[in-house]
């Protein structure tokens, strides 16, 4: 059975002290939630990873990196290799977040190399996809999602999917100027993603997370949608209490959905 996936990327916000305080509090608040059911993860800044990796293990919180180079080592100034990330306890690599795509020119081809690098080193690849506002307005969102999946997951074998998660994050929904996707819209795009993944790989259990302006007011509704296995949250999760509040509000929704699908 699929787990429930709830996590946050703290972007370029928390320093080491802030990350430690956040992880300690989040660990304490969520201690009584079984990690057999919940995959709880935090993706902080690179400079915090060594400390976060140690703390995450104590607190049962998986730690991810916000980016990753695709080579093991070499002449790649400014890049961090999967081996280096493994060394500090990172088990998830966030790949091609929309800010990396929009601001730093990251391509689907680069994302594909990073996905392969993560898999080679036993790191879960969290591939982020999503259409821009312009692509949405042009009516090509579905094509864009299919393209990002086909290139991003190119030449993966079916068994590799055990270490792949997909986050659908419409670019226009992300951040302070973002406007959350309506449940109907998000459900429709999750359906496109599921269809594309089954076309590429046959039946599979790749977890699909929704992200983009998830907040305490819309989290439960988004969690209840078909094909939404988790939520990838920014601003609303950066305070441990508020994140815990969202977690507690969506767990029963995910559980109810799983119960219905088992009895169906
Ligand atoms: P947001 O960020 O929840 O603050 O919109 C989401 C993300 O960038 O993953």
C-alpha cells in the first residue's frame, strides 16, 4: 500500500539554527504518527544538510537536498554530487523544482540525468513538473506535463520507479504570488500524470504529490482528490506547528481514501 507523503522544501530561508529548531519541533509534534504510514520529509538548504541529516534520523524525518549534480565527481564547479549528499544522510533529491527551471535554466534533459544519478546511488528522485501560466493559457498544460515526464524519466526501467516520486506543482500556483489550483484542475492534471506514467511503464505505484500554495484552508480538499498521494508544501509548512496542523488535518482524509480503494 502506498504511504502518505508530506513534506516541505524550505527554499533559501532557514539557516542551520532555524533548521535545527524546526526539525526538533516537527519531530516532537509528530512523534506519535507511525512512519510506516507517513513519509515525512524536509528539504532544507545545503549548508544545513550535515546537521539536518543527523537530526532527521533521530526524529524520523527524511532529509532531502534541493538540487543535485549528476556526476559522481569531476570538473563541475559549484555542483554537489550524489555521493556527497549520501555522505551527510540525504535520502531524497528534489529535481527540477520550478524555481530551478525558471530562474536557473534547468532543462528536462538535465533533470533526466539527475534522476538517473539519484537512482544509481539509492537516493529517491523527487521530480517536480508543472506548466507555467502562459502554457496553461495556451491550452498546452497536458502536453507540457507529458513532455516533462517523458524526458525526465527517459530510459528508466520499471523497477527504478520504486525510488521515484513526482510532484505536480503548477508554476502559477507557487509562492507569494501564486494562486492555488482549484481541486477540479489539480484532479484533472493528476489524471494526466497517472495516464502518462501508465502509458510509459504499465501499472505502477509512483507516488504523486500536489504542491503550490497548499495552505490550512485547502489542504484537506486537495488531499481528498483521486491520485493525490501527498502534499509538497512551501510557506504554510515552515512553522512546525502550522505544518503539524496541516498533517493532522489531512491524515484522516488520506486514510479514508485508502479505505475506500481497498474496499472497492
Ligand atoms: P508554496 O511553495 O507552498 O509556498 O507555494 C510550494 C513549492 O515551491 O514547492
